[in-house]
C-alpha cells in the first residue's frame, strides 16, 4: 500500500512529516552535472544504475544530461522505468525464471531492453521467453572480473557463452557486463587501482577474443561510483554504471580520495523522546535508514553522533549534552548506504533552499522479482 | 507502488516468484495457539505487537485466539489496522507531531486508540489534538524500566506525568507502558531474569504510588517474545506485547532456552547464478531479508550457510560443494530479524503443505510516520 506523502509542495522542510526521504535538489543537480562533466572528455557513456534511485523521474533527469539509458537489477525495476518513459534499460544481472523473463519480453515492446547471462541454462531460458513473445532479446555475457560473485570467467568461457547467444535465433549478443562490485568501497585509492587494473586485463582479453570470432561488443559495461574514473580512463569499458553518485552516501564518503559528489540524500528525522539530559531519541531507526554499511551521520550538528538503531528509534549522543537537538527538533541524517535506504521509502521529498519543491514516488520500491 | 503479488492461490511453493515472503500457515497457527495456551493460566492479556506483522489479517487471527487488541509503533500502522477492522489499538510509543496526532485523533472515531507520552510537551500536544478533534484520548505514561531509551524514570516522575494527563480535560490516563527492549535478546536466561526483576521493581513501585494518588492503571503493558513468560509470572503487567512469537526468527532462536515457537516466516529465494563449483548466488540480498540482527539461516539444507548479503544477492557456501543447491533451485531462508524483513515486502504468501493458500498484503509496509 502506498503511504501518505510526507509533505506538500511549498512547505518548509521543518514541516515535513518524519521520517522522510529528503532530496536536496541543488546538491542532486550538482552531482548529475559533475558526472556529465567528468565523463565527457573520456568518450565513455553513462548508463546510470537505477537500483539506487528506483525512479523514472531521476532516470530522466540523468538522461537529460546525456546518460544513454539505465541499468537495473530486477525486472520490477525495469517495469517501473519503462512505464515511466525510460526508453533504454539494461538488466545488469542474471534473470532465469520463466515468469520474470516473460515480463521482460513483454516490456521490450515499449522500451529497448537487454539482460545478462552467465550460464547456458540462462541463455536457453531467455531464448525460450523471446521465442514465446515473438521478439529478439539482447543478451550480454557477465564476466567475473574480480569480485567473485556472478559471471563466467573471462576469456574462453565468456566467448563460448557469447557464441551460444549469437547462435540462438531469438537472441542478439550485446556485449559484456564487467562490474567489480567489491572494488567500489576499498578505502585506499591504490587498492582500487589494482582491482580495476585486474578487471581491465580480463575484460580487454575477452573483448579481443570475441573480436577474433567476429563478435563485437556493442556494450562493455561496468564501474560504480567508487571507481568509474579508473574504468573510464582505460578505454575498454564504453558504458559506466554508477548509481550512488547522484546521492552520495556516508559509506562512499569514507573512501580515501572519495568521489567528488555532495551529500544530496537525507533521512529527515525528529527527536521524539528526550527524557534524560545527555540523550535524545529520533523517530528514524533501521526501518527508515539502512545500516548494512554503517550507521548514518548526523548532518550539520557538530559533535552529535547517531549511536544506535533499533526498528523505529535512533539514539543520539554528544560529548557536550548542550549540542544535542531538543525534543521536537528535526535532524538530517546522511544514510550509510543510499540504495537500500531509498528502497525503504515511498516518496522523495525534493527540497530547494529550505522549501519543498516536488514529491517523486519511489516507483520501483520493493521491486524484488 | 504496490508490487505484483509473487504467487497465486493453488500454486506449488516452488512456483512462487522470488524473492518472496512465505508464511508457513501450520507453523504460524501453532505459534498463535501456543501463545494463547501459555498466557491463559497467568490471567495476563495479549496485546500482540503489529510492528512485526503490519497486517490486519494477522491481527484478527491473533484476536480470534483471545488477543484483546494490538500494539503499533507508528500512526501509519494504527491506520492500516483500524481500516482493516482491528477495534483496539495502542501506540506503544511517543507521538509528538501535530499532523500525526490529528490523524490519530481522527482514527479514534473508528477504533479504540491510545498513545504514550514521556514528556509534558507530549501531553500538551496530545491534549491539543484531542481538543481540536472534539474527542477524549487515552494516554499511557511510558517508563524507562531498564532499557535506557524512551520513558520517564519510574516513581515520582511517572506519577507527575500521569497527574498531568489526568488533569487534562481531553485526556484519560490509561496506565503504564513498561517495555524492556534490550532484555529480549540477552542470550542467558539468568540475565533475562535479572533484567525483568529490575523492570518489575520499578513498575510495581510506580503502580503503587499511582494507586495512592487515586490513579488506577487500566493497562500495565510491556514484554516481548524473549521475556513474556517472566513478566506474566510477576502479576504486575496485565498486557503482554509480544510480536515476533507469531513468526519466530533466527535471532530469537539464538537465545539460550529460546522461546517455544516454530519458524513460520521465510524468504523464499532462488539460485540465480552458480558459475563456479563450490559457490551459489541467491536472488535475495539485504533488500529482501534484513541483516541488522545477523545473516539469515538456510532452512532444511544441512551444511549450507548464507555467507554474505549485498543489495540483491546472497552468497551461499558449504564445506561439501555437493550440498549446495543448483542453479534454479529455490531455498527457504529464516530471517535474522522478522520485523524489518516483513517491512521490505508487499505480500505474504501463505503456504500450507507445499501449496499457496492465501495472499495477504503487508498493509502497513513502509508506514514511517
């Protein structure tokens, strides 16, 4: 069930119902402009990742600044984007269930849709869905370029799978998905360099072997907010899949030489209990702000820390009790991890210079399948 | 936006779209019956906590077995229950924002509604909302019985706040909220005993001091799944607020002498990638199953462990690679923490003996405010 919007346009931010997902529109637009400016000289395209924002409104704002399309992880996300007018979507993940593939095939009638595979059984399932729908589906081979999660090994296993795709009557071989997820949050820039150099070697080798078999990679996609400048500099990847750059969370800010973006996404919260001096309790616990990558940061209140999250409560502490916000005060939290925090909420409250300017639904919130 | 239901009644469980929240109806009903049987001889009422289940269907199943009503933490949860036919709801938490209190006052026209306070400013805000709505609102005083989060101290501070409520023309003093949250998960039974003995002393003392001032406690509420048998045995609490007992998660199962309930709630997931021997990747990461209280357990597959959660992927490992499920296989996960896991999903898929029997919406999912 969609929840009440927590605000109305024109309200002051202090009037917004809490907890709420607040997007600082000036910082958000700065981040989009910064990414466009950084990628322009590299010739690398941006296909921003919608698993972060789950919103066609955000997607279209990215595309107005030059993004060629969007990535998603789930078919439900692809649907929310296509229904919202996004014309070009890559599911940067494996989909093997026939019910999901049938939905994806249906969607390809209203948007350009591609999907990944890392197993012959996956290729057969996609071929069957495309045949049933009477369409041709573009399929990328995912390679494991170092993260050790999904993806076939670079080189011959990837080439064999690509040939299988190319030989399938209802499939089009679309290129490589080569994303090094665990490299994004390595704290040291040299470690990120080493991880992407390793990923680049396997990716380059695979692209070359495919070329020798006559298979061109229309897309060589990968990279995230923590490493995209490294991938873009190699000339191997032609599409960057960063997502968090639009919002910039506390975990990315902990990287050494962090990515050059501003915190744009906040969970606005209220002190709803302060029974004793030296303590304050917020109405935002881990149902409102994700804690998988660390607790949120308290924004703009020097010396105040968010020290504990339970389901619906967050506790604050400060060396100087006078620094704590008082009962009823509202506090901006910077989420530890933006993607799952967005997925907890039904609405973005877009704020500019202290006033609510817009309300955007988190259209693919809860899109599991 | 409400997502597609992941199943249809009559389907086999293996056909359910993943990831999905699966409720084993036999185990669920066993848990409800067990709680009713345990509380009957104590004379203590059950007011089950809906922050766990967020569903009027679950609430009414609990009430058919004798629960007198429901607790909630948020006004949005109270609305979802009242609109779904639940007649008696306690917000076991402070509400201080005028917009929220106005919604709660409106709701009191269709259900019996009560709320907590731990500050005079909170009492004034509730009085103002009740006066504006032309109703009388029941207010409980929350005391801090040991957890150190919300609540005034037992004894004179609680009595002073109760007198303030009783003197407010549009309020009714309803009793005490005395919940020791941090005691629920203490692993050792003796530690739980000691925590509840401490809570009981402060609660008993406060009830007695209130009685001396002529203030009777219609409700003395508290207790959770980890300790309710201790509170019920004291004769001080007259309402038990357990919620997780209905589903029973992995974290409660880690308690020494764990509560006597069966795992009824699962996240059904599918192996969507298995590119290398010895590894398997599920389609359920921490957007589908909460990890704040530890990773989920793999149900019914001996030797297989869920070793890592990213946003949309879960990795499995096993000492014996042959024990791992294969690509396409479906796996039941026992969530580490049931409450936030339920809040990630739009639908319960009720299953009995391998067949989908019902689909229940998680009506208050995402109910933040």
